[in-house]
C-alpha cells in the first residue's frame, strides 16, 4: 500500500550497511533498461563502488539520499538530492537517480520518494529543483504528472544501457 511505504533519509553509515540492497535496486533498474548513467551488463563490480562514492558525498554534505522500504523493511527505492551547487545557486538542487526496484513498481514508491525529497529540499532552503530523464521514458511522463515543468529536449544526449542513443528531457519545479 502506497501510504505505508516508509521513506527516510539514509545516513552515510546506513548507505554502507545497506549497500547490497541499494546495489540490488540499481542493478535491477539498469539491467531492465533504466538510463541512469550506466551500461549493460551491470553488476556488483560497478554498483557497489557507486554507492560507496555516494556515501562519501553524503558525509561531505553534498547530497541527501532518501530510501523507501516495503512492509518487510527491505529497501525498494532511493532518490538523491544534490545540494552541492555553485556559490551563485544556493536556492537550487539537482534531483538524481530516482530508483525503484522492479518488484515495487506501480505502487506509489516513486511518488512518495519525490514528495519526501521535495520536503527535504524545502528544509534545506531550496526553492528550485532540476532534473533530466531519458526522453520518451515512463519517467518523463511520471515527472510531468508530478507537476514538473518541461524545459526541452537535448537529442542524442546519452546512451541507454543497451548502447542506443537517447535524448534527455530537462525539467524544473519551483517549491
């Protein structure tokens, strides 16, 4: 049930202690075609170092990571709020790596994570959020449905995990 999906901030220590769960989520997303910076085949050799770097970034105060658990307490989703911005952009944060395990999709986890992320951003004094996503993806429609404003599309911006080029759609949201 959507309303019972607990979302919470993950400390660096929690990221390290739950790195296998986070890696499973990331690997499942990438290996099922999500365009989140990685190529197939994707496995623990790539996912684990990614999460270890994220934990270090959290320690430095550069980002906040939110996690979502299922009813059994297993992590099923995560999203990141990138706080580390240039001096002239203290009001801005980037949203990155909204990930929901395929077993938990279509149950409101992503929407809950984004709602919690927006609350965290407000608490950090952020008034403008930006993100990009693969053009034509389900994520593009999701962000639109969550009230994000489309800026435009950059064609052939990145490769999908299978190597095909895709555009990226840029979005923003005022808080």
